C-alpha cells in the first residue's frame, strides 16, 4: 500500500490504514459480523455510513433512505434503528406489501443534492483492527466507533447544504 501513493488514499478522502482503504475494512467487517451476532447488530449503520461515504459504490435511489436511517441512528440510537428495521421486515413478510415504509423516517432531512462531501472526520480505514478483529476491545467500544463514523457521515453531508 505504501509503495502506491494513488492506492494510499480512499475515494472518500481517507488515508489507507493497515488493512488498506475503506472498502477493505468494509469487507472485513462484513465478514467478521457474519460469525458474531453481537457485532452484526451494527450492520445497518455500517452499510449506510459506508455507502454514504462512498456513494459511487451505492445505488443512488437508496441513498436518501440510507441518509435518513443514519440520522435516526445518530438521533435515537441503535435500538430505535433496529425497531424500524423489524417493522419493515414484518411489513414485507410474505409479500403482503412491497417497498420501503418511509413514514418512520419522514422527520429526517433528505439527502442534500450537492454531495458528496469530500472529507469525513471519521472513516472506516481509521478503525482499529487488533488480534484479527474489530471487536478485540469489546462490542460496546466497536459500537461507539461505528456511532462516531455515523455521526461524522451525517455531519459532513449536512455541511454541504447551502
């Protein structure tokens, strides 16, 4: 990584960490959380924050909903976000209804059209990875780091509103 200056910086503006750029961290998180149900609780904010920090890797039509979900998470916490997700799953169960129910997210700001931001104060490539894990110092510490990334993501997107 250090030999290639182009690869040493992520498209979100972050400097690469020991695992590489943010996509390398993202894939490692997704892999680790599959074997760890406690870590998996933060799956939705991880996905939303990653895609909002790297919108070229996302489906544009979903970014507004992901931005609203991240605002809900920052505002009301993980349990509130998980309740909204459970509501959505129950609503769509057995094909009763299709599509996403945006009502629980209506109070939150839409995605600013002037994005994406060029910088985030907390990114995935800044996450500590020790002893082969993102949760080596506990799930709560990991959750606090994911919350910091979510807050930084919302903050940067809000900063481009003009």
